[in-house]
């Protein structure tokens, strides 16, 4: 059925009758704009808006209209909002999606309607494998990649055993699988918690301590990451068992995690200090426009999504009915990415570097993230060979 799902989309791309190009470029943006994780959606929106500012708020000479929709972190709501954007608003592109379960619920609507979808964060394994589509691109990663990079770093550090903790939903399962795909030591325990409601991790921390593992790996984005790290320190475990993370510490969580985040390494494909001119401008302009906020990888990925769309629209001179040509252009990844450069695999997931990040105090005495080293270069996800696109 999943292969048929992709084949139907591919046939539609080849056979669909071109729609008349409108006077504007219409983009739908689905993210979380309410509740505890709204701070992530706001950062993505801010960065997308900054990208439009840098583009003069036009693509191929046409004004850009963005329709923002709140998925409330719920798959059914995300699907409804995606359907609205496709069926009522007739957008040319859909962007966003923080959560893998929300994206998976919305995917078929975009593919069946021949609407290009650019995930600016969520990277479920199915999207990279059997549910890949000519209509779907990522400007982030496949979920397993970042924790897999951390697994490699743990090997470099000589870590012999680990206890894994993460949330019980699509991304959480991918993340822990990513660590296990590269970590050469023993996994002495694996706990999945109720998502997104569980914010008390005392039982899991006790299990980790009792396992006698010499390290803990955790994946918790947003508010859950703040609570986990604070409880890890309060329980006195930080002095006993080193913590390794993916997506748990970022520029949004740092003001709440404070010094508890010091000395806890993470992995990421973008850190604000990457030395390229496009990134320097993005960071500087973001901090000017949205002070005192600082940009995050969520926002960097949303910024790149706007640039990717622009590359496609410019290539067809604003005629968004030319889907084959736009797809071919996006596959080139021919735009100035904030991460420097990357290329797409056959499944439209980036092949890119992953970096070790650490928490430091900057010249202003503020906690910030710093690129320490490159863990892995030109990394490709583990599911690309399951994608029927070549």
C-alpha cells in the first residue's frame, strides 16, 4: 500500500493538468502556535518571515502570501489544517511541521493533491523510506541522523554502556533507534514516556541510575527537555552519570535550563556560529529583529525552506504550474543554505554534516551554543534505499 501511495503521487506529477499560475505565491505554514511548545512554532515563523524580508517579500517578482495554521501539536488538527490549505486556500507550497506524528497524518493530503510539502523539522523514517514522494522535501534531517551522530561521538569518548530515554511517539522511537544504529557499547535499558503530557521523569531517572549504565542518552524537545534536564540535576545524577542528548538543549530551552546545561554535549546539523556569510547575516538580523531572542536550528531550517521554495519559483519564472521543473530545481539544493552546503539524496532528505555542540558563556556572559567539532561529514540517512525514487 505504501509503495502504491508513492506511485500514485509520481503518476499524478507526470500526468496532472497544469493549473493557472496565480498573481501571488501562496504558502501554507503548519506549526504549533499554542500551548507549551508554541515557542518553537514562533521561532520557525520568525525565521521564515526573516527569509522573506531578505527576499524582498517576493519570489520571481510575485508577492508572497503566507497562511499560518496552528496544529496544536495534534495529528488530527494538523491534518485538518493541511486539508484546509490544499482544498480551500489552494496554496502552492506547504511548509513547517515540528512533530513527526503530525506530519505523517498530513502527508497523504499533500501528496494526493500534488502540493509540494517542505518539512522544516519533522523527519520520520517512513518519509525517508517507503513514504518518500516527489512532492516532499526536507530542509532538516531524518530523525535517526542526529542521534546516530551522537552515538558516534560516544564511541569516540570510549563510552561502554548507555541507558536510553525518550518519548513514546514516532520521533522518539526513531531517535533512540538512531543511537543504537551507531553506538558500539551496551544498551542497558530503554524507556519510553507518555507524550506530550508526561513531565515527571523521576521513575526513568531512578531506572537509569539502578541500571549501572555509565551514560544516559535522552531526546526531549521543548518543555519536556527543560523538565528532564532540571530533574536530572536535582536528582544528583549529573555528577554520577554523564548525559548525551539530541534536541534537548537549544537556544529556546537554555534560558530555562541555565547552568544545568553546562557540560552536556549535543549534536546538530546547524549551530549559530557556522562560518558562512549567509548564516552570519541570518543570525545578526534575527537578533536585531527579534531581540532578545536568539535563532535556533528550528528557525534555521525554516529559513532554508523559504530559500528552497524561492529557488524553485525563480526557476519557473513564477509559473508554479510547472511542477516537474520545480521538483528538478529543488533537487539541486541550489540556494545559499545557512549550514553552508548540502545535497539531496534520492529521497529528498539532506546529505550533510553533523556537529558537536556545547554550552558556553559568550562575551556578554549569556549562555550560548558553540560548534566544537564535526562529528560526521556528508551523512546520509539509513532509509534512502527503501525509497522507490531513484
